[in-house]
C-alpha cells in the first residue's frame, strides 16, 4: 500500500530522528558497534499502518493500543503517547 506523501514524510522524519537519538546514546552506540564488529549490518525499519479496531474494543479509532512495554520504550526515546 502506498503511503500518502505527508505520512511518508513524517515516517521518514521520525526514522531520521530515531537514528540520531540512538547514535547519541552511548549504550546504543556501543551495542551497534559490537553487532557490526561481528560482521552484521543494522537496519531500522518503520512501518505505518492504518488502525482498524473492533467496534467493541472500547478504544477510539485514533487511540493506538499500546502495551505498557510499548509506552516505556517510546518514553525512553522521548516519544509521547498522549
């Protein structure tokens, strides 16, 4: 499915920001170096998917169903979920 141009731009910008944040974090950079020293390359893949929630889910269609683990991970990257 082709992404609308605006969404494509936003996802691309988010990817660039995540790569920058990961590169600035000493622990993440060290892990990446260790992985690469073993001969592996790293690729960050982001996927944007339109959410279709069941009518009885209790969630509005615009509210992503994030788990507590998802929220902690996003918070560590300074991504707001509200």
